């Protein structure tokens, strides 16, 4: 399989839409920056790579991705340093993960040159779209099957896009979660560890039912015992029990979150004890009853560090009234933000100037 870098052509917009943006009022994921990157995979190699004005794409109703779900994506963010430079965070990890997801769905790997040159050029071109205050530029690489065909087989052709949107907080309030007792997100041997579009589609019904009951999302339990906490679907989860950070271990059924990995690394740097292990929902309820459940929070690119105020389990709300005083998640979230915006030393080499 060829991994030759195709020539990257750039067609710039004649008029930027940036001036129409009211920075403070942008809903997450609804306004897109001026340009997008697109590359095509055909005849066993990456053929064409270009940056063009953001816009609609033409597709046939027979597009294979729509029928058989060969579609994977990523979530990453660009930040602005105090000096105004555009910065990226751990883009190598996103590159590796999109190809792990692609491998799981029988899709050819995206070449590093295609991914990185498209990403860098796009961020350079739309750097003005990176909010300067609290926000960031959310980056969504999306890779899908492009054959026009009815018939179950891996596609021969693919499209890879990168689009970006200026965003603020994904959750504007502490999050209320309900344990899902009716549905499962993933099982061993399935696609739970991959960032595939179908995982998110499969979560929607449970999420919708959770919202109808007044919660923001569900906590997924493992598919075999219906006992061990997996993730939330929009983010990985962690708890502080008696001053120890406890998080579900990566069993192959949950997403290997880049924010999760960064947070655990920073906690360890701070000398905090971190346990990656099976965490049952009963353990969390028991810790709550004993008064030693100090914090619960989510970790994700979109969600960042999202404090959890309520966990509903078996009809009972476990409410954390101390959410405003979550010391551990607040400290790690602050450290992470400072690294991402180059306000402090980046001892792990996670940040790249674009
Ligand atoms: C992300 O955090 O980047 C995601 O893809 C989660 C999605 C629900 C916005």
C-alpha cells in the first residue's frame, strides 16, 4: 500500500466568515471555520489532498459508509498561547488512534504525511478562528468509506476530511449521570475501544431516555456482569475515593482517551495515587454512603474535565454537594489547560507550535 504524500493544493475563501461570529455565543459544534481539508484514497493509495472552503459535499445515496458504517473520527483541539501562537496538543496520539479505529473497521491506514500536513496547513490557515479567551478550536478528523455499492465488503475508496469549529465548554454545568441498566455500549471483542461512528449512534437511545429523566448522559456498565463502570460515551470517568484517583482500566471495551491518559499522567506527576482497575458501581455507591466519595468527573477532549454532581443508581441520586470544591479535578484541569496554552512547562512534550 502506498503512503506517498499527495500534493496539497490550497483554495482559499475570498471572504472570511469570521467577522460574523459572535465569539461568546457559539454553541458547541455548530459553526465551522472557513476551510476544510480533504484527501481521497483510491486504487490502493492516497491520491489527492486539498484545502478548500468549508462547504457541502456531494455524495451518492449508495455511499458505502451510510449503509455499512465504515466511519471513524477523532476529536482534538487547537489553542492559542498568550503570545498568540496557534498550538496543538498531542496530535500524534490522535493520529495513532484514528488508525487503530480504522484497522478495527477494515479501513486502510491514513498516511502520517496526509494527516499531519493537512492538519498543520489547515490550522495555520484558520488560526484566526482559535478563540483567544477561554475557548479553543475543536478539530474533527473524519474518515469514511466512499464506494458507491450495495453489498457487504470493505470499501475500496475512502474520504478523509478535517473540519474545525471554535468552541467553549461542552458541558456548561456540572454533569448529572444515570447508570444505564437496560442497554450496553460495548462488549469484549466489539468496537468499544475504537472511535467509530456506530458506537455513538448506539448510545443515543439510552442518552435520550436519560435526558427525559433529567440527566445529561448515562454511565455505561460492562456487558457481562452489568456491574463494572465503563465510560460515559462522551467522556471517560474517574472518581476520587479517600484521596485516591480511581478510574476504570482499559479492558478493550472503553475508549483509550487522550485526555484520560494526560490527566492520569499529571496526577502521577503531582504525587497523587492513581488506580486503573475494575470499578464497580456498587463500590461507588458504598464509598458515597461512607462519605469517602470525594469527587467524580469526566475526561474528554470536548468535555475537558467535567465535574459530576449526581449519579443516579437504582433509582437513588448520589449527589455530591461539594462539586464546587472538587480539589483534585480542579487542580489537574488547571494544570492541563496551562500546558495546552503554554502557560507552564510542558515536561511531556505534548504541545506543538503550528
Ligand atoms: C470528543 O471529546 O472529542 C468527542 O468526540 C466526544 C463527542 C461526544 C463530542
